[in-house]
């Protein structure tokens, strides 16, 4: 089985790539920088290849993905955070994130679709900012909400290939969150019914569930320990 992880050189994407390689998949992981993608791929035990592409350049994605390999599992995990308020709106930053997350995600699937069989599956990443916005999240909240619509449309258009999305909450041991100042994570834990934040392993487990359970389709999975109900 071959798994492609878009955005697989760091953070959760890298953990997904490591896990899929450890279970015996051939893995193709991608990042923006060719040297970095090759270096990370070489560091992962198993049959792993690094590939350079930039979701912000959707016109170049087909050429970047022009290998002859088949794709059984596709994980589109590449993200970018944008602090952008309406009062101080940066159009260029907003446009970049919308292109990356919505146009880029869709073009990756378009480019790889001829190499995906009827039993293939796709998982895309959204986020809980779509439900709980914060100051400066106007673009992040919008594009993560767009992922929901994208899941529904694609699950219909490319059936029987399954399409799902995972929306993590605060992932406490991820590189982004683990370096926060003392007290920041504790405040989130205190508002989480489970008394613990999601971990990268929790997210990897969720990705596996969406990829492999053949009855799960057009589903948006929330992994946040019930944080949104508080």
C-alpha cells in the first residue's frame, strides 16, 4: 500500500508519515523545500520518499506530483497559520491561506485522482477555529469551515473513493503548542472535559480510523477532548 502525506516534513504530518511507514506502507511525504523533504524522508525508517511541492502554487502541483506511482491513501495535512484581523486586514496573507488550504488541497486530489483506485481514501485537515474563532482567526476560521464543504462535495464527486476530514483541537505535544509559555496549556486543560489535551498520537489514530474504516465517508472528525462543549 502507498500513502502520500502532503505536508509530511514536520509536526503531525511527519508523525502520520512515520506511523504509516512503520505499518509497512510505501510513503511519499512532501514539503516545500527539496533538501528538507529528502532529509526528512531519509530519517524515517521504511520505504519513504521525499518530494517538494508548494500548495501556494497550485498551477505547479500536477508537475510536482507527476510520478507514475499509484496512491492508496492520501493525507493532506499541510497547514499554515495566519494572524489576520478585519481591522488590519492583509489581503496577500489571506489570499495565500485560502489558495493553500482550499485550492491547493483540491488540486492535489485532482492531480492524483487518476492514480487512485475505488478503494482509495483521502483525509484532509481542518481545525476547530471554524467553530471557536479567536481574534485574528478570520481567515483560518473561514478556510477550516471551507474544508467541511470540500469534504461533502468531493465525497460525492469522486465516489466510491472515500473523503473525510479531521479537525484537531489543541494538540498539546505538537511543536506549535508545546513551546507555549507556562500556564497557556494549563488554561486549556482546565476547560477540557477529559482533563487532558489531544496528543499527536491521538491525531495519528484518528487519521488511521478515517483512512481505513470503509464505512466512514463524508465525515468531519473532531478530536479535542470535548473542549467545545465548555
